[in-house]
């Protein structure tokens, strides 16, 4: 456990070196959120009752989605682990004593947490914005706590899916293609582009059963009150189910792949 | 122009070395462009029109925007690697050659993988053009061409500005993505839906609306003044400050040595 804590701390400190990057990504997320909300506002003006979420709910959804963009990113562009695979230093990684799966898992979590912490001021700013742009608090403290729990689970589900992606990278060198494809599919099916309740009913049933629905979909909707009562417990249970499944799959796949891994270069 | 085609051919050869990788990248681009399209589709499955624009009119706007963006990305992907060129000294080699330095930077890399987005835009455009309810007379066709061509030039200018920032700083250039990628992503809807303030900014400061909103009004027949048709051409004035900014940066350039 101490080993993993050290790995986490090291990645965390490394990510904090890029404060200017963080500042500019904060500006980006504010502008992006601003534009998205204005677009939603135009849609809601047409007929506010046609949508599955109320307008303030959508506003909260957009802001958390924007500020925690990297928290929920299956493909995280720090490129650290990928470059290990690309340069062949995977050979060293394998020589180290701690379990590779959990070490990478910890490292992937740390990078996401650090970058998200750096972006938190943008979320704070969203509470101070005027008019329709203003972000609102959840109705009570219990909901806030459930939101935090669900956020942590969402991070783990996201990273456990990322681990599966890394395993496929053992077998191919087309990293860029894999990254693009995985980003497109996961962002869309997890509700990163538009919230899952906005999907047409016919495909919504399928999409909400996929592991991607256990990522940002659940915590964001717990926060904004789109999921209430007993459904919150179901949602969290759904996240736990996919987390366990993905970790087991990832461990198995990695164990299998490591037996035949090719170290690129020398 | 001949020189540019030569650059193209060389790039194509080198990228085709890894065929599987190449097609996977194109596929990924294609897919990500399509998720954006589904976003629009799903919103319009809930309501019929936004700000008076119907689904097919919005698609026309989305397709031309995305087409303009992908052409710009295809042609000027060299700008994206510019900061790397400064860092490793390749730019010094460019400066001593007898060709415009902007041209050489631009042509240094032609990222054919961007064809994925282009392909997707072509498909949407092919659907939107007959279904938009526009009667395609010659002036409408000309307007659409102007939107796409001038649009890609203006996007290229934005990429040039982004590259020029590398003369001054190496980090935190991400904020320019708001204008480039953001312009493409939020430009899937006519800019007027974002309100007057945004529209004014995108008309007079960063002229994205000049090749999107105004000519679109002409296309769908809401405005019949010929000025609306020609607004993309006014947008080309944006080339002046962009090139000037590059020259200004170039004037302050000191080689990194090596």
C-alpha cells in the first residue's frame, strides 16, 4: 500500500509542475461551459418542458462535466504510460517488484486527480456567475456526500477501462488511432457530449447498461437531482458492478498479454 | 503550387508506411466527428428548430463549418508542429531557404489522417444539400463554396496565430484551441443562438461568423442582400493581422542554437 501511495504522490507532484497549462485549461473549460450553456439555453427557449432535465440541472451537469473533464477522461493526454510502451522501457517496468496493474492504476488516477484539482477554481467561478450561467448546490448534505462517493467510483471505473486500453497497446503500435477511437466512443457513450437522458428512448436502454454509463453519468445526475431516492443506490451499485468486472477483465487480459509482450526498440 | 504537391506526395509516402495505423487514425477521426453529429441529431429529436433554424439548415451550417475546419487542418497541420520546429532548430534551416517561411512551415507536414473528418463532412454535406429546402441556383452554390473556402483560410489563419505564439512562450497555448476546435464544435449551430454578444465578437474580433452565420442567412433565403453572400470575403481581411503577427514574432526570434 505504501508503494502505491508513493507512486500516487510522485505523479501528483509532477502534474503540479504545469501550472500555466492548468491555468489555460481552466480558461478553456470556462469558455467551453459558457458556450455550451448558451446553446442549451437556446434549445430550452423553444420548449423547456420537452427536455428530460430541468435547465438548472443541465447547467450543473455542464459545469461539473467541464471542470472534471480529465477526471472522466478515459484517454488522458499525459502520455506517460504510453511512452513507456512506445520507447521499450516497459522492459524496466516489468523488472520492478510491485504489481504492474495496480502501479499503473495508481499512476493514472494520480494524474487525473492532480489536473482536476488544478481546475477546481473554474468550478468555484461557476457558482459566482450571473443569471442563467450560475451553478447551483445540491439540495442537502447527504446528496453531496453520495455525489463524492460516486465521483470516486466513477474515477476508478474510468481508469479501469483505461487499463484495458493499455493492454491492447501491448499488441499494436497504432497508439494514435486507438486513442482517437477510444476517446470518441467513451466520451459519447458516457454522456460527455450530451447527457445520456437526452438520448432517444430506443437506444437509451442499451447505452445505460454499458460500462460507460457508470462513469460521469451517475455522479453528475446524483448531484443535479436527476436521479433521486432508491435509484441513487442502484446507480452506485451499478458503478461497483462495472468496477469489479472491469478490474477482473483487466487483470486477466494483462496477465495474458505480458506473457507475450514485445518491447519496442532497445 | 507544384512545390506544394511535391510536399504532399512526400508526406503521403511516409504516412503510408504504416497502413494499419494510418487507417485506424482515419477511422478514429471519422468516428469522433460522427459522435458530434449524433449530438446534433439527438437534440433535434427532442425539438424541431432552434432560433428559427430547422434541423436540415443546422446540418448545412454544421457540414460547411466542419468541412472548412478539416480542410484547414489538412493543409496547415505544419503549424501544429511549429513549436517543436523552434525547439529543435529545424526552423533555422527553413529561414535560409529561398521560399516564404510561412509557406514552408505550412507544407512541412500534411496530416492525411485528417481526411477522416473531411470524409464525414462530405457525407453530411451530401445529405444536407438536397434536404435543406434551398433551391440551388448558381448564387447559392457560389455562397456555399465561399463559406467553405474562406472558412478554411480563416481557420488556417487561427492556426498560424497559434503557431506564432510559440515565438513568445512554449507553454499554455491551449487557450487558442477555444477559437479553433471551439469554433468548429460550437459552430455546429448558427452563432446567433449564442446571443448578440458572442455574435458581435465572432463578427468583428475573430471573424468566424462571417463565413457561417451571415452567408447561411443568404442560403436559406432569410436575407436577400448580396452583401450577406459576400461576407466570407470580408473575413479574408483577417489574413492581414495574422501574417503581421507571425512577422512580428519572427522579428523577435532568436535561434535556440544547436
